[in-house]
C-alpha cells in the first residue's frame, strides 16, 4: 500500500449503493474488493473521463494520478 494511504473495511448495503457512495471521493479512495464494485467504478471513471475529453488511457488495475483530470484538460 502506498505511503499515506489507510486500508479499511467498510460494510456496504449493496453494490449499487456503494458504487454511488464511493464515486464522490473520486481518486481519493481506491476500492480493493469486491471485484464487481471495483470494475463498476472503473467503468464509470472511464466513461466520465471520455465525456470530459480525457483521451489518455488508464490501464485496468492502475491508478490515475490525482492531477490526471487537470493535466488531461490542459492538453
């Protein structure tokens, strides 16, 4: 785990509820498990990035740097 990160377990009501809840903090958190939740969040992030004109590809399983959106927008 990267320096400065804290790993915690958070009980969830459902995958759908957790998906909406964990979108708010954006790149400030990383979901490590459940695979379905992690994959759903990754797909939402890719779709959002495309909507905002971010054309850089983020490989599955990698984290975007916190300044990814600002750098992509700057072009």
